[in-house]
C-alpha cells in the first residue's frame, strides 16, 4: 500500500467522521462506516480499507449544497475522482445534468448531493475548507 493511498484513506476517515458530527450536514454516505449498506463488501474488496470518496447533502437542501459547492477554496471543482488533490462535484448539475427527475431518482442522485474525492492535503486544511463553505451556506 502506497503512502499516498494511506494518506487518502486516513484523510477520508477523518473528514467523514467530522462531517458525521456536523449539524449542518443533512446526510452522509461513506462505505467506511459500519452502518453503510456496502460496508462489508467494501471491506472485502479493498482488504479492510475504504475508498476516499464520500457523498453528503447539506441540511439546507439543494440551494445550500450548491452554495457549499461554489464556496470551497481548496477543493477543485472537477468531475473526475481519485486524484491527489481534493475534488468536489455536484452530480445533479454536472455529470448527470441531462437527466430528468425520475432518471436522477433511479440513478440515486439527489439534487442536494455533493460528492467528495478526498486528496492528500493536510486533513486540517480539508476540514477547514469544508467548515468555511458550510458556514456560509447555512
């Protein structure tokens, strides 16, 4: 396991735990949590490690989520995932923008969904960026 991969995983776990405790977050999904429906599958597939990708919605719904998406500073607004730098996307208005409401529902894409690909920056910088973006959105 490379150092970069270890840093991705450690950062993702810390960011996920931080988001899970934040009242401004309406919901959060990360396969590293024991209660995630695919936790055991991810554990098996990735040999006890978990991906650095997580999704969440801001408690204020779609407008607040879009505001967070627009206000991050450290995160790069890109639709690819798995980079050394932290990335953010709003699937309903980017990768899945051509889909109608029913197609989004079937794809399990909500309009408040933010997808994060956690990078290898210092975890405090990642959390600080999310904190300032969430603070301005609520």
